[in-house]
């Protein structure tokens, strides 16, 4: 495809959505990306740049001069432009900003560069349409026509007072259905959801999900309207959070992608593997203390994997249920009621599994004493793992740590050790 | 709060968002919910009913007569109404529909009840505004005024031909900015994303996320416009999918909630626990074949937890990376290249961990032979678990099974068994 067949490619890309063009480009190398981008008109090119995968973007944007980049940034929404420029070293960032023609946008971007990426201020775009509370509908529609050209997704007109303090909103539908001489103050909805610029992006996602909003205004501490966040950015936040939870559950310590270097990939996996391994070595040391018992009854060793695996599985199940309850807005009802429920479910599961194992051992083994020991240990391990799995995410959440870590390797390792401990303690008590 | 203080409560709820009222109601019993709902005006009440948690809803809606419910359903969006009525037995469903006054809505709901809940048809709402391609802007705006009262979130006007075949769309912004005599055919965007009614809800979510859409039209096989899906319903799909993945990873077999009965909760956990336990018993049987070796060198048992835990951790890490790559749109580049990368990362991790363990054993133990056996086994287990963790989700995905299951208990159990096998095979080969 890359034989520089300009006209063919231009025809091909014409009418293609920028999101599809960027998908195509993610499979190509940096020079090819640059070549394609130059075939597109700057507006489409700007969309492609904001939609493309971060790693691909980094690679090919380096090939452009600041002047060329400025041409695209002039056409990009302020929130995307700020995110893209944030990936650059300070010097090129300044050069790009200095070369841009759209001075209003430059001001927007500079404002946005102040905010942390993971707060409402870092998610918001500056482009919005606002109307003064004292206007009538005609003035308001004229303003939409004037400001609206810049605003990509226009759902709503925000109503502010003379000091830019946010008072409410008017939906496009209401505006279209109203006659020209109605006053804004008679038409607007005064009670609307809003977020402060310093609020965490996950809080923003929760609020927008709770109220089913497609856009939310952002205000500063003085209540002044400074931007808006659209749902598509929030969908990305939600997806990212789900990925982070999965990574926490599986013991990946950084955001890894298939395209990272070998060493990065290995490094992301090693920390939790080493934690797990240290647990295994501790376990080995602990078992070392039972060498005499093990050489007398080697069959005791047979059930080690059974005990540790069941403890791990029970712990992960319990913690995942708690994590999901926390994520969907926390608990209703009393805490003690909860613990009682967990306790009863653990007893049900513990009794079921312990009797299954006991039955199995009665049939296939002739060591009745050991069969009892294994079942008692299994029951105890299930009880303890349920309890640990339930309280760990609650405690992590209290300390502001991602509770999904509680379904991860650290807890599995702890459960392994506890399981071993319980098993051999029970054995020691019952076999002597 | 529930001393029936009508006026106090009416004041309190007045101006509260329906999503907040439903949050309050989720903490109350069925009678209290009914009582509150009757204090609200029917429109707010209808919103509350669609936003409230499914379990709470089921409980208190049973207290209403079909006639009372019909009053609320008249005010509810067709997609929510269909979902709610789907929770009812057939007889009450019919009774409610028969008692409704809004006959257009009844028709909508009956249409929607035909679709499976998890396809585009089950997600869509029938309320939308459409304009004929032959109209001008004035006719179009009049139509928005007429149809628009029913449509809650109005972002766009769909353009259809005389046979209701979808041709394109006009954004509300364009409509507001255009003059009355422009023709629809000159204004509309012809190339727009759309979905067929039979497409899976996760496909819909992917498409809307890919193109950053807030609403997407739904067509039937003939290309006729039959509904629209808004982003807020898709956000719920995304959140649900993330929860399902987490549950698959942690071995919960049904959608469990804290509020379910004890037996339901136990039942959701038992299947995978039993799988894990059967694995443990198989492991015990396998180890039984090495009773002689174990009683000769009991220290061999010490490292069982280390080997199985590391194999499990490595497998889960590998599969989670693949699952996330699959979820974010699949792989770029060649398959062999991928396997080579996985292979190299596994070697890096394997060498690191094996040498750490070897170093540890050289310092703390005097059995050099066993130290070598453990390290060789650990290295082999890491290689195999990486490979298994990488291919399992790909295979599951090919067969249309949720690939997140590959990070779940079944695979952990397999890895445990493979780990044990490798460990004792290596031991047998090297210690004789």
C-alpha cells in the first residue's frame, strides 16, 4: 500500500472516519504515518492525531517541525491538544505554542497545561458555548452561531452571570423549541450537576454515570465556569480504571502493553513475582520445621497444593465481591450484618468442600486420621481466607489504595502461608 | 425519616435529581419505597423507577396495581419501560400495557419486547426525531418541536427517505445555525456510523467508543431506521463487561451481589472451588506416586508451594496482558513475532527468579542437588506457564468464550498440576 500512490490513497481516505484512519496508521511505521498525515486535510489530520494510540503518536510526531505541528494543533480541541503537548519536552512544547495562529486556542491550551492529567481540570476542554442570564433566546442563538463553530460536540448552552459564575444550562432542544423573545432567565434549568476542577477523574466518572450525563460543566473554587467534560473522555477513564483493576488482580505493576520493550515487560511482572516467590521461600522455611513429621508421614505433603489452592481461590472470590460492591457505590446496611453473611456463606462452602474431600479420602486412601486432618484444615482455611478476603479490600480502600490489589498476588501469597500454617498446626494437634 | 411527614418529604425531594432519590430508596423497604413514589409527581417517579437498582425495583413494584404502574410507564422512555416490563410475569406485563394511555409508547414497548436484552435491539429506544430528505430546515425544526417533546436526550435529527431508510443525520448545532430555507438534502451528513438491531451489545459499545459517539442509530436488515442507542446505556454495558471479566478472573460463576441469599452466594462460588479442589486432589494422587522419593528427601515437599504459586502468578500475568490486548482491539503485527516476545520475556523472568532462588538455597540450605533441581524446575514452570497463559485466552476467544476466564481458577489449577509434574519429573531425572 505504501508505494506512494497519492491519488489512490487520497481517494481511499476521503470519507473515512478519522478514527478508522488512525487504526490503519497504528500498523505502520513513523515515516509512513507522516506521509499519510500530509495527504489529509489539516482538520482530519488533527482528529487523527488526537485519536491515535499514544505510542504511535510519539514516534511519528517527532518527525514534524514545530511549525507543522502548530498547524494541526490550531484545529485540535483544547483538551486533546494539551494532552498531546504534554507528551513533548518543554522546549518543543513552547515552540509549537509560539507557532500557532489560533491565539484563543493557545490561551486555552496554556490554561489546561496547569492541571494534573487525572483530575477534572485535566479532562476538560475549554471550548463551550455560554450565554448571559440577562439575554433573550435570540441573543443566545446568535451566540451559539458565533461560538459554536469552534465547539465540536454541542449539547447544551451554559448560563452564567456577569462574573462568569455558572448558574445553569439550556439544552439545545429547548433553545430550538423556544421563540426568540423568551428570556434566558425564564428558560434555563438552575439545578445542574457540576464538578470542581480539582476533583478526581474517577469521581467525575461516577457523577456522570450516576446522573446519565453526556457533558458536565467544570467550575473553579469561585464557582466560575472554566470548562466542560464530555462523556467520551469519561468512557476512556472508566475503561482505564477497569484495566488497572485487572492488572492489580493479576500482579502487573505498571501499565504494560504488548508493544513495550522486553525489559519493560519483564520489569512490570517481576515485582509481584518476587513477592510471590518470597512467600514460597518463607513457606519452604516453615515446612522445614516439620521435616520430621513429613518423613514419618510423607502423605501429608500430598495435600499441600489442595490446601493452598483452595485458600487462594476462596480469598480471591471474597475480595472480588467486596471490590465490586465498593466500586458500585459502597455498602448498604450494617457492617456486622455483612460479616455475619460472609461467615455463613463461608461455613456453607467450607462444610461442602470439607465433606467432599473427606468422602474422597475415605474411598481412595486408608489413612483415616489424615483424612480428618485434611478436612478440618480445609474448613479452617476456607473460613480464614473468606474473612481475610473480605476485610483486606475494605482496609485498602480506607487507606486510599486500589482495593482490587486485594485480589492480587500479595494476598494469594499470604493465604498460601496461612493455609500451610493451619494445615500443619492441625496435623500437629491431631496426629500426636 | 419514615414517620409519614408528607410535606417535609415533598419539600425535601423537590428539586432533588431522580438518581439521588433512587439512591435514597435503595436503603429502604418496599412499603417505604411505594410511599415515597406516591409523593412524587409521575414524571419524576417514572425516572426514579428506571434508575433504581433492579432488586429493589422488583420488590416494591409488586405492591402496585397494573393501573398504577401504567401511569408511570406512560412517562418512561421506551427502552427503560421494556426492560422494566421484562422483569414481570407475562400476565402483569399485558395488564400494564393494556392500562397505558400513551398508545404510541405502547406500540414502541411491544416492538422492543421482541429483542434479546443483550443485542442492539434490546438497548435501543424508539423515541427519536427524524426528518425526510426532501424537507427544508423550517419543516425540520417544526418536526423537532413536535416530536421533540417525547425525546429525552436530543442530540441529532436523523434523515430518512420516503421508505424510512436511514440516509444520514443533522446535528442540532447545524440545525440551529442554518437558515430556514436551506434544504435538508444540502445540510445532512451522509456517512454516519450505525448498527443493526441484531448486533451484540459489546460490538455496539466498541463502535461507539471507537468513533466517540454519544448516540448511534439502529437499523433493521432493510436499512430502515428503527431506534437509537444513547451513550449512557453503553456506559452501563462497559461497566458490566468489566465486572464480568473480574468475576471470570476470580472464579465467580454468576452475577452475585451482596444482597443475594446465602445459598445463591454459596452456589456462585462453589463450582470453581470444586474445580480447584479436584485439581488439588489430582495433585495429591500424582504426589502419591512419589511417596518413596518424598520419604527419602522430605525437603522436596518444602518447595511445592513455591513452584505452584509462581506458576499460577506467571500464568495469570501473561493471560491478563493478552486479555487486555484482545479487549482493546486485538493484535497488530505477526503472531510469531508475538510468541517470540513472550518467549524472551519469559526467559528474562525465569532466569531472574531461578537465580534468586538458587542464591537463597545456596545460603540457607546445604542440599546443593535439590537447590539445582528447584531452580531448573522453577525456570521450566515459568516458561510453560507463560506459554499457556498466552495461548489460552486466544483460544477461548476464538471459540467465543470470555477470554478473561483464562486468568481464572481453571487455568491456575492446570498450572498447579503442570508445575507439580515438572518439579517431580526434573527431580526424578536429576536426583537419580
